[in-house]
């Protein structure tokens, strides 16, 4: 590299790793001591992201920037310039107040719970209303377990985004619709008519492509579980080029740490009973492990969390929550006669709320069911208790989704106190069919 | 007093270009940098962290963006730039102290980019939008590597002059 080369050129070579150790040392020293050099590097980085942003924006608006003619000098006409500035200001304001410009890729058709949408250029719309039209770059975030957003894509297929999920719409083409599930759960139901465009879903650990398939995805930063219920889907690890086909009734787990081709296995049959000792293998969603102490059992202590509510201030909860499916690897199906037993204690007198979230067997979110148990029924504070409840005692929070838990799959099961920390701890959970 | 959700979102959106650029310096991929910015925003909005001031939020956001960038490099098995941490710290500090660029600068850059001839624009697109290295860009457009560095360097210089000129002109013409 020429030492007399302009600074931007030397910085570009540094960013490409095309400098010797000596040159790197010299450039880093220059950056350390010269604010102007740092300003040049910052500007270069900002131009890189702004250029890409401008390209995305142009693509979303359906423009082809390459055919924009080179502008000719124009006479300075003050009134026109002032008007142009006003129009520009209005345009900028409009861009920031709407999610983004460009072709609509999806429409929000149903919303429950607390959700928000971040536009491609950062505009936020909270809470997310039904009817909002979404474009490339827009991101939906569901903020609570009971949040649920249903989208209709351009081809008529439906995407349902479950609670605590984040989904971003990507640039799509007539050949395929694309979304990025950053985390959480998603269900896809194909359009009624055949021949709709395939859907490509990127997650942190996988790329899933499906046409006329009904499937659901659970994605975390390190693992994705794909369950195909009807039709066929293809999935691959981001580091693998060859996809694996997953047929209806099969599932595949793709772990970031195992970049081998995923293996499709039959979906496990559901179970109707579950005894959870809260041992190390338990998939804990909320809770902290407490020393076994005098009880000689595993104990999960409640942890605080803010419960977001639409159009209201959030409520502070102290909760313990576990996932049966992630613990045993099989769906836990409730029956009309199922009973749920919680073993635990509270250190202070306080009503404890017990509940569970459900989804349809191999389907979408079906609501939460809860019951409050007053301290008089729990016994003296500090003493261990067992609460034995038939599922019929739990009231549905979303009766429009399902009025009864019978036939539904339990996605998580929990106990909590509202506002005050009562020192709630859970020692064991049982789901039994007498 | 702790920042509200709206305060956090407003502050991060004001710093969007700076945060994305800081992430870009680590990952050198504009799309990944945008994803990292969104992840940082998500974490700030949904995490349990509480921010007493915008300065505290920005400090956390720049640290988190850099950390997410390093994670992204590991996940994608990309080589780290290996720039000295002290330089990155100084850059982050400068960015935190810098005034928000605002929409006017973005619009000025978009207008300046419109004025770039198609050939030069293709060069920018290959390098920054498509994320190719300069060596790959050279191979694609059939010129030498040195020529690519020189052209990009000139383009950055002329873009900067164009943006500054437009902003100055807008300042003059503002009522």
C-alpha cells in the first residue's frame, strides 16, 4: 500500500484486511491520535450503511436507481427551492410516521395481547392495530405470552406470530415471500388455492422453504424446531447448502452448534400425563433455582416480570413457568377430566394465580386458562401446600379462541403472584388423568 | 428518572445511523448491521435493563452492538477485522458525542447518490449493499484491485463534498 495514498483508500484497505502488520499499526496509531482520521472512518462506515439503506428504500419503492439520469444544473429559483424544502420536510416526516414505503407484502388481520410494529425506517406503531399493511423491513414484535398476530400474505396464505416473538418482513419477489423469524413461534397456513408462492423463513439457525405446507416453527438464538403438519417443507442449516425435506407428520431440529444436515423424524405422539420434579432437565421459562434446603426437593423461586397490557400501564408479576413440550419432547394434551397439581409454598399470605397457555394440537395459540387460589386455601405462610385443580376450574382468558382446554396442547404452565412478591416457590407440578 | 419506552426508542432512532455504522465496522455487512441495530433496539425495549439517561443508554447500545457484531462474525465464521479495541472504543466515544445526523443528511446523501453515474453506483452497490470485498468487486467488474480502492476512495470524497454542499445550501435557504 502506498503510504501517500489518500486516507479513505488506506481505510478501505484496512477494512478489507489488505494491509501489512506494520501498515495496520501505523493506521491504528493515526486513528488513535487524529480525530479527523476517526471522523473519516466514521463517515465511511455511515455512508456504507446509508447507501445500503437508500438501496433498500429505492427497491421497496419499486425504483431502479441506476436509471436515474445525471442531474443537470438548474437555475436557483428561491420560491421553488423553499417549496422543495417544505415538500422534503413533509416527505421525511411521512417516511418516519409510516412503517415504510413500497409494495405491501402483508396485512395484519387479527391482533390479541400487546404487540408493536417497527417500520423499516424505525417508525413505531404501538399498539399494533389490525388492518396495518406491512412492507419489506417492517418488524412485528409480540410483547406478552398471550399476544398473537395473524398476517395475510399477498398470496392469501396466513402467518400467525405467537407471544414473545419478533418477525421481520424481507424483500420478496413473485417467486417467493421471505420473512425473518428472529425469535419465538410462527405458524403458516397455506392459501386455499394451489400454486401460491413459496414462503422462505429465515431463523437464527435455519432456512425453511415451503409452498403448500402447514407448518410451525419455534426459534431461539441457538435452535429451531420445524414441525410440518401437512404438505412438505425444506430446511437447512445456514452453514449447509443442501436442504432436507420434512414431510407432513415429521419434524426436524436444527441446532446452531451442530452444522450437520438436520434429520427429519416422526412427530412424537402426545402424552396426557406429566410429572415434573423440576430437575435439571426441566425447561424453565421463568424462575430461579433455589437450594433444596429442608424440603429435600428441587425448588423454583418466582422471578419478577412486567406484564404489558394494551393501553394500560404494565403490571408487575412474580412468576414461575415451565414448558412441558421442551421438557419431555412430546406434546402434553389436556382432556376434560385432567387435573393439575401444584406443590409449593409462599412465604407471605397472598393469592396465588395458577394457569397454563395452550395451542391447538399442531396448531395455533388457543388461549390462556387461569384460576386464583386465596391464601386461606393455601394454609399458613411458609408451610408447603398442594393445590389439586380440575382443568374445568380454570377460566379461559380468551374464550373467543377456546372456551375449554380439553383437546388442547399445553405450551407452558405457571404460577404467579400479582404486584407483591410473596416469596412464591414451586416444588413439583403434576398433570394427571384420574 | 428512568427513561420510558418512548424515550428509549426515540434516542435509539436518533442514533440509528451511528449504531448501524458502529456495527458495520465490526461485521462489514450492511444488512447484518441493520439486523444488529434492530436487535439492540429490541433488547433495550424488552430487556430488564433500566437506563437513567440517554448517555447510559447509548453507552450500553454501542457496547451491545459491538458484542452482537462479534457474535455474528462467530456464527457466520467470518474473520474479525481485528482492529485494536482502544480504537473501537474511541470511535464509539466519538459517535456517542456526535450530534444526530437527522433525516436531512440521509436525504442529502440519497440525492447525492442519485447523481452518481450508473457505473460508480454499481461499484457502491457491489461493495456495500451486496457486501462483496474489494477483491471480489474487482473480479466482477474486470478491473484491478488498486483501481477499485482508488475509485471507491474518490467516490467517498465526492459524496462527502456533495452532502456537505447540499446541507450548507439547505441551511442557507432555510427561512
